[in-house]
């Protein structure tokens, strides 16, 4: 007996990073192809799928809590995603789940789903939307160009959860981008675990798009995406990069930002600034070189905004190491920063390192870092007062410039009428440590 009384309805809970969001969107698209409807609340769902995150302890706790809530409020639950790779942990906490599958295992989810909630029809190619169903607002979308990672950072278990780097062929990426732009997307956010590594695993290294060769390398993929966007959307489409490991090719990407092919925005997770701690993390241990590159990038593209993330309280971190990190922040003058207090994750190599930092000291350092960065962010935002900037409107009173990514950065609070999903010209009038405030002068 279906709760909805009509077509079977599936509830979808999506947790974690934008890459997981794309996975949930692809699953939602396949549900539509099979005639399922999606439910907006537990009460109307005949079954719930929870797409989990398993990266940090906080994310694991959030995922287990979400599974528990779905069981309590619905009762029929399938678990998938990164935490699904640790099925024993999920089942120990919630033995009543119908099934547990790992990340990107769409076929397994659909098989279990149909066993418990038969599809109303066979997959119908005619029902496949050219652009996938999306959980994001209509005007922006995440475009996943690769999956997995070849790095072995000691604090991270993503390679164990999602495997080694697997890049999508350039033609597949461009075909999806064209469909998204045709569906009204005005900002494409390129995501992967390690975005600049795109294509290094592909053989041959050249793909094709509409009969023309496209090299499977991020700078050349950006060129093709920018050309596609210019032809498809006269009003313009922003291309934004996330998760940029600091390879030498980043200089080529910054040059394309200066040319207007990419928005001038870099998301570079530096993680720390003590060479000793970076070596323990198995990250590039050259803080001085990182500062030199930041200066060079800003010379190449003066409008560049840089966001980064850092981990404090990593095993062995001393007050001197932390002081080096604060000094790096002072010199780098990053626009946006996120900070995590280190927490051990089962299976991570860092768990075996000596020198655990007490929890209260980790939190104290995190608070000190964020307080210092708040001062830096406020000062950098204040520099924009009196400027007129192009803003992509997210809601009638909220927008973002090219210097703000959705969901992770601050916003521009708007005064005046503006149409969500469209670009507007906004005069920046005031700033605080996170957000700007401005008046719409042309929409």
C-alpha cells in the first residue's frame, strides 16, 4: 500500500559536499526515468534514500543522525554515499536499514529500491531530461569533471572511499554543460576531489566535442567550456573552479581568469603553513613558495579572490607551528577561510602519529585563527566599498559577485528590485566581516 495513494514516492536526503549533491541529482533523474515521484517530506515518502558523508567525525555523526531521523519518521531507509563504504558502522548504529551501498553505486540503490518499491514503469529514454534534475536553484549547477583522488594525505580517507582519480571524457563534460546552460544555468561550478588533476588518467589524452579535438587537460577544457558558454548564453555564464590543488598548471588557469574565461576565484585548500606539519600531512611543504605564488597570481589577475581551508590541532602541532599558520594568514591576506579542528577518522594514516593535541586546545586555536581571519576578511571586503559590481541574484534580496561562491562564502545583501537567476549591477555601500550590502542600480 503506497502512502501517497498514487505513483510511488521516494524521499531523498543529501549530505556532504557538492560532489555528493551531483550523485543525488543523478539518482533523482534515474528515479524520474522509472516513473517514481520524489517526496518533499517523510510522511509522504514510501521509502527514503539517505546519501551520506563520511569524511570527518562531525560529518559521520551528522549522517548517522540523519539516518536515525529517517528511520524514526519513515521506517524504510536505504543508505548510500561515503559512509556507506563503512556498512558495518551504519548497521551497528541502525540495524533496521533496508540496505547499505557505497558512494556512486547508483545501480545498487536502484536494485534495492525496486525490490522494496517496484518501479511503475521500465526505464523510458524519452523521460530522460537533457539536463539532470537538480537540488540547486535553477540558475547554478555543479559540474563534476572527475571522481576519486590519487593523493595520500594522512588525514584523509577519500581515496579509500571513492577510489583513484577517474576523469570524465571531455565530450561528456561539454555535453552536460551545454544541456545545463540550455536549461537556464548561469553559473557552472567545476568540482572534483582534485580539479587540476583532470585528465591525467585518461588515455588517449584527447577527446572530441562536435567533431573537434579537445585535450583532456583542465586549461583546455576551460577554453572549450568558455567558448560553449559564450555561444549558448548571450548574457554570460560564470565558470568557477573548486578544490584546486596547487599544481604548476594553476598559473595557466589564473591567466584564463584574467582573460575572462573563468571567474577570478580560486579555492585552494592549503591545510597548514608549517612545513613540519605539512610534511606530516603529506602535503606540499613549501609555505614560502605558496606565498610567492599567491603574490604572482594576484599580479596576473588583480581581481582574484582566494579562499582556503586549514586544519588546526593536527597531531604534533606546537604553538610555534600554529604561530607560523597565523603569520601565513597575515601575509597571504586570503579573502575567505574555513578552519577545522583536527579529528581522527577511522582508516586515516594520521591516527598513528604521536603528539595528539588536547581537544580544548584544538578548539582554542580554531577560534583564534577564525577571529584573526575575520579581521582580514572585513578589511578586504571594505576595499570594495563604492564599487559597482556584477552580481548573480540568488533571491530578491541576496546575490553574489564573481568573488563569492554559493553555500560556502558570504553574500551581497541587496537593496532594490532584482530578479533571481539573473545578473544585476550593484553599488557596494557597506561591509561587515562576512557580507556586503549594496543597492541595485541596473537589473
